[in-house]
């Protein structure tokens, strides 16, 4: 939206300069910016919608097309030295440009609100995912430690028994139970 707004401002400024001074640089800048605007509006919503953001984007699309149309007619009138048409289309272009800027601000506001809502949803998901992950890894760690403890105990228990019997035999206690 910001790049689009800047491109519109550049196109309007170049058109205004061309209307006032009739220079090659200004008309070249106007056409260059106009084509960039065309590229931007190709990505916009081209049909009315029930979604508020998409509807606002459609309105911006329509104002953008009107801005281009009126500015082209103003440039053509300037080239033809038709002062009456130039004044009419130049005024229409400026009116359209001002309405377009206000619509862009509203679209930007709607997108900001939508992004804030999406951020909140994602933030909540991340928190619950983090809590779930922490719980899962805690249970997994407890399970692993329990498994390791049981494995070590099952390996060392017979060794402890053999060690105790060996210790009793070393003290000349031969009344030890036999074991497998």
C-alpha cells in the first residue's frame, strides 16, 4: 500500500509538472509511474466483495483506474493545447487522486486491523503450542529417565547380589544361598 501510494504521488506530481511546464522529463516520469501503477492495480480485487478488506481494495482499484483515465485525458488535452478540457480533466484527476488517497488510508487501516487480529490468533496458537510442547517433552523426559532407571536397576541388581555374596564369602561365611 505504501509503495502504491508513493507511485501515485509520483505520477500526480509528474502530471502536474507536465501540465504546468510541458517538459519531456515530466511526461516521461508520468508514463513511467503510470505503468507502475498499472502493475500494482493488476494485483487488486477487480470485483465487488462482501469481505470489507476486499471491497475496499475494489474501491481503490476503481479509483485508480479513474485516476489513470482522467490523468491521461488531462495529458492529452495539454498536448493538444485544449485549455478547457485540460482544466476539466486536471480538476477531475486531482479530485480522484484525493479520494484515492483517503481510500488507501482506509484500506491500510483495515489491513492493519486484520493483521492485528491474525497476530493475536497466531500468538495464542504459539502459546498453546509452546505449552503443549513443554508438557510433551517433560513427559518424554520423565519416561526416558524412568526407562533408564529401570534398565540400570535391572542390570546392577544381580551385580549387587553377587557382590554381597562375594563379600560374605571373603569373611568366611559359607552359608550363602545358591543362585542362578
